[in-house]
C-alpha cells in the first residue's frame, strides 16, 4: 500500500525533486508536470503546494541554498580561520555551481527566484566577511574592511567558477590557484598558505541526493 506523507514531508519531497531536475536540465526546462512525474504524483498535487512554476523553482533553490549554507557555517565555525577561508574559496563540485549559474540566467525572468538569489548572495558575502574577521582577529591576516574584501573575493570566485564549470577555460587546480593567490595578497597571507591549509570543500551536495521514492500518495 502506498505511503502517505504529511504536508511538510510532501513539500520537502517536491522541492528535492525539483532541484534534482534543475541540476540536470536547468531552470528554464523544468515544468510542474516534470516535477509531478519525478515525484510520482498527479500534476494537480504540485499545484496544491506551488500554484506557479516560478514559485516552485524559487522555493526549491532557496531550500537547497539554505541547507548548503547551514553546512558551510557549521564547518567554518569548527575549524580555524585559515582553513575556513580556504574551504570557502576553493572550487566546489560542478553540479553546485551549474545550479547557481543557471539561477543567475533565469532570475531576470522570475522575480521570486531573483529575490531568493539576491538574498542568499548577500548572506554568503556576510558569512565570508565573518571568516575574514576571525582571520584578522587571530593575527594570521589583515583586513581593514572585511565586508569589502568579502564582496571582492565573492565576485572573483564566482567569475572563476564560470570559467571553470561553464566554459572550461581553466581547470580546477588553476581556478584554486587564482582565487587563493588573490585572497592571500589581499588579506596579508603568505603565498601558498591557503593551499597548505588542506581545505576540503563540502558545499553543493544537493544535486548528488538519491532519487526520491516514487508512487507514495
């Protein structure tokens, strides 16, 4: 007999299915019917939770990003600031950034997604600024304006990620070298410090989630 899910579980199942489809096919290609087929439910049930496609993809993006950021923050607080900085700045899995890149492309046509994307972009900058503050407080580096440094490094990291994942004109080693060197020079760290910290990126795992179980109503 099919398992019934309570509304919160069903909503989470729909969001997880949506972000899997987005990671595979892109925001523009995902429809409510696609999500219904992925979950294994009727089309009308998706509309019960998300009346429009725009609301659904924005909510899916936000749910994935929130889970990602919680993992980032937990890791950053657990390790010392040099390692936290290296982990934050190093290149993340392709599936992670392709979702972000596609969100940037779709956002001008989806106000709900634009709002979520802008909010979480600023939140990420704030979290990086706090890592930089910790670095300066520890005496390992220097920053007169952590917020400005975070904005610059975020812009650089995003740009290099596009070159790495979208068009492939740099490889992962070169991407990390470019970002790490710029961060070291800006924050008063010796060259090689961030690579030597042995960071281990854990971000961007939403696209690797197993497929949702099908057929429960």
